[in-house]
């Protein structure tokens, strides 16, 4: 089994995820899915049983995966999947423009008298878009791996727990 490809693609103001993976020698096919918020919108599957005896199997499967993944991304970008998106999700892909920005508060003409710095920062901060600073452009597998690495590092710095041992009676 060969490690797959994951790509986030912004299309018509929405973020879609394209994933391609190999199912291995026992199930010789490459499959790609286009997701929106966990819902599969489109799939493509290619069998490669005829390649199993080749000495360059890994490079051939990698080539198939790359071609199929790129094709799915291009279909999404070209709007070829818009009908499937609308059929599954309604009017999710209805607009080519991103949603309008929230209005920015007007700056005061005269400087205000000095106040608590924490309160001042909260009052003058621009409004945050929902998910800002949380949503990542990284593929999900990278986000998960980063989380697991950070958890492992934090565990290695914690003091070792004392084992709960009973003394024999």
C-alpha cells in the first residue's frame, strides 16, 4: 500500500478536500474522493490488477494515483463537479465570490483617554471571522500527526506516575 494524497481546494468560496489512496495488492485499485465537510461528493476508482506482476509496480501505482488525484482536483476547479455538489448539498456551490467581509468599526476621530490595556485591546480588536485561527489549510493527516507529536512531547515532560503496587501480605 502506498501513502495517498490529500489536497484542500477552495472552489466557489468553499473549501473542499480531495483524497486519493491505494488499497494495496489484495484490493488492487486506486480511489479518489472529493469531500465537503465530511460528505463524499464524487469518487473515481481505477483498478490496476494487470500491473501486479511488474517489477516497477510501486512507481506505476504512484503514477496512477498522481494522475487520478490531479484529474479530480482539475474537475473540481473547472466546475465539472458542480452538478454533483448541488445534487448532494443543494446550493453550496452557488456563488463564485467569497462571503462578504464583516463591517469594520470606525476609528474614533479623537484619541480616547487612557484605559486598562486589556480592555482597550478588546474594544479596538477587529471582529474575528468564525473559525479564524482554528481552521487549517493543512491536510487532515498532517493536523492529526502534529497533534499526536505534541501530545507525545508533553507526556515525555510530565513527571512519571508512581505505579500502584501492593505489598504482599
